[in-house]
C-alpha cells in the first residue's frame, strides 16, 4: 500500500475512532504533501515518489524535534508534549531505521567503493549509501558515521 493510501485510510479510521490528535497530525501531513506535490509539478511530476514523501516526513520530524527543544527551554512543556505526540504519529509512517551494525558495515563498504579518503569525499559516500538503501537510510545517522570514519 502506498503511503498516500495509508494516510487516507488512517485518517478515516482516526476520524471514526474520535482520535482528534491523530486526525490533526494526519491532516497536517497531507497538507504538507500537497505543498510538496505542487513544488514537484515544476519538475514535471504530478505526484512525488514515496521516497520524496519519506524525506518530507523526516524533515517534519526534524523541525518538530527542534520546536520541542525550544519549548522545553522556554518553559512550555505542554507544547513540547504536543510536538512529541506529532513526532510519534509521523514516525509510524517511516520505514524502520537500519541498525548501527548495518550502517557501520555499509559506510565501510561505501568508503572503499568510492575511494574516499577525507571529508571532501563525504558527498560521494553519502550518494553511494542513498543509492544502496534509498528511503530506508536515515541520512542524519549515516552522515554522523561517515563523518567519524572520514575524520579518523
């Protein structure tokens, strides 16, 4: 089932169950998805791919994580809890993250394949990892491992 169909199914289910927080979060996701689709039309795409949707969801999580941290710092824990609840709902739509051992092995292999020797080659290594894993790769965790390996 595509992510778009899953959003709609989950929205209907949440509406029937009276889960207002989940309904709001899914509506927020679909609104953002429409914006991404509109931006994709400039590239000649009617609908962006599931990989682009996953990237969008990761961006939403990142912005909410930053917002929650700022709310906590500003003494607004109730708003931080709301952000955390939205993060949990968004995370349900992401593929499971790769474990640390898999990322380590893949980074080692990608560095060897691309003949990377310094931080200047980080882009090549990340491109190879994205090509290998696609949407299953969490770029934030992978880039930390790549950075650590290339700076050592």
